[in-house]
């Protein structure tokens, strides 16, 4: 009998496989995204120092959103881009976190690109 693998386990496995090769540096940090059932998270990380440079999420009062939907992903994408540009970061490596590049992930990425981030 074949065991079924749930989507969360599959996503984590894909993310670990991606992270073996994907790495952010001081010159080109990593833009990591995560989506829970209710929140959207994005952070720009320098993996050389293991340090988060800037972050944005719907857990903040200024970006408060009830659900992790496309509209809130766009808000977080715009906020992370504005904060990154304020910290003199223009080029990043996009880490989709094992999520498919559709829907919320694509909306966040497109909003960040529209505000000036390059990846």
C-alpha cells in the first residue's frame, strides 16, 4: 500500500532542495517568502552573516490583513521593496520557499519588481 504524502511535507522537501544551491550574500541578498493560512511574510536575508536585513508581513499593524490572499501579498511585496530600497538594496535572489510560482507568490514578486527590486 502506498503512503500518501501531504502538501506541506512536499513543499518542505522542495524548499530544502532549493536551499542547497540558493544563497544570498551582502551584494545580492535573498528575498524569502512564506505563507501561512492567515499571514504573508517576506524577509531579505544576508546568508553570509545569517542576518535579516529588512522584513515585512501582514502581522504588522500597518499591513494588517485577515487572510493570506493575493491582495495582501501585493501589499507585502510593495512594502518589502520600499524598505529594501531605503536600505540601498536593489538586487535580490528570490526564494519562493517551495511554493509554486503562481497566485500569491507571483503577486508578491510582481509587486516587488514594480516598486524597483530586481530579480
